[in-house]
């Protein structure tokens, strides 16, 4: 990404900044990572990350369309080539009828948006770490796909 002058931004809900933390553990990442927003509250998904309010009202915060809108919105709002997003229920209890461990990760780039549903088992920490890993993998896949 650095060689091509591309950048990345993140919008995180259940991961609360863990994706950004994982990225900033990499020396030199400042050349590609523009920053991120933690949009834990549903209203912030609209006001900070650009998810349409009518979409949130229709499908809620834990939905593949919401994940896609988070990734697309943060990409646009932070002026990045790629946007990466997480939304889901870390648990231990279900939220609004959505089972704990249900997570959507999304990556948006110039030519495509990809969303992956996860059904993770374990405690909050395990669900959150699994979400981070899946989000980073999805981003890497999208970047590689757009290079092909």
C-alpha cells in the first residue's frame, strides 16, 4: 500500500479500537494508516462514520449492510483508499435479539466492498480478538484482489 500511495481508515464498534491498535503496532504504519473512529453507540455510526440513519433504523447496528456502510463511510470521511469496519455482539449476552459472537467485518476499496459474517465462540475477549483477526484478513484479501 505504501508503494502505491494508498491509505487505510477504520471504523470500529465491538472491537473498541483494537483494530487500530493492531495496525499501529506495526512500525512505519503511519505511512498508510490515516486513523479511525470508535463508534460503539449506534447514533455515532451515523454521525461519525456516515451510516445512513434510515439504514440503522431499518436493520440495526449488527447487520451486513451496516458493516458495509461503516467501511464505506469511514473510507470517505477520513479520505482513505480503503475502509475497514467491525460491528457485532461481543457478549456475554445477546443484544436486540442478536446472539453473542455474531460479528460482521467489512472492507471497502475503490472497486469493491466485501463483508464477512462471523459466528465466534468464547468470551468477550475471544470474540473481539477473532473479530480483529478476521477484519485484517479481509482487508488484506481485498487489497490483493484489487491489485490482480
